């Protein structure tokens, strides 16, 4: 996964992996069969890491904004998991125009992450933690954009503050989404009149 995050899924061949592991190419071929099988195994393994490090811990948080905030924070942390940054972001850019099973596996993994952000945002909206008119699809788009930009800035531009900036951006998006409270409804007296 580290090699694929740096050199791309296309750059990860059976021979390259054999060299990195100081073993024979035939030994690697026995395990994976073809380059495509190796690539699919890498995507599956990276998905398991994402689930272990991001999804499961986020699910331990209370429903609504706490869970959405945890998901985004853990996702930003995940950008440091592999030497080359987010394997999915790199592979999506590498394979987005190439049809085939590996591209489909990347699209499925990325789609799951996007759907989860939407689901958590929708739940926060239903719980009243986001305004009723919140465009959940737009919010999810912007939150995902923060992660992608952080990965880009960190990996391509060498900006050491990229993850911090992404956290600030996420905080600003979610803070700006809070519904305004009606002071009379939040008052212990409610809407009762005064004499």
C-alpha cells in the first residue's frame, strides 16, 4: 500500500513488489496471479485500513454532528497513514479515465466515503444540529474537498500546515451550518408571556 500510494497502482507491478520484499517475482505471482489481482488486493487492503482507522472509531461517537466531526477529523488523520498520502485520492486521479475493475473498485471505495459523509450530515440535519434547509449534498462536497485539498497540498506542494488548514476549514463549515436558536424557545420560560 505504501508503494502504491507513492508510485501509483499502475507503478506497482509484481516485479516491483518482489524487489521491495526481497523475494522472487514467481513467489509474488503465486500469491496474486496477475497485476490486476495485485491492484485489487491493494485497494481491498487500503479499504480495510480506512474502515479500521476512520469508519469504526467515528461510529463510536454520538449521532449527528459529533459523529460527522469525528469522521472528518479521522479522515484528515488518515492522510498520513501511507507515505504517499491518500491512496484513494492518488488512484482516483490516476485511473479516473480508464475503465476496468481496478477503477471500479476505487470508485466504489470513494463513493462509500462520500455516501457516509452525506448520511452523517443528513442525520445531523434531521436532529436539528444543522439548519433544516441545509444542502446536504453541497456540504458533503465541500467537506470532501477539504480532505482532497489537504492531501494535494501536503503531497504535491509540501505544505506542512495542510492538515491543520483542512481541520480549520471543516470546523468553519460545520460551525457555519449550525442553526440559529430562537432565544424564546431556548429560555427556561419558553414562549410564556410576562406580566
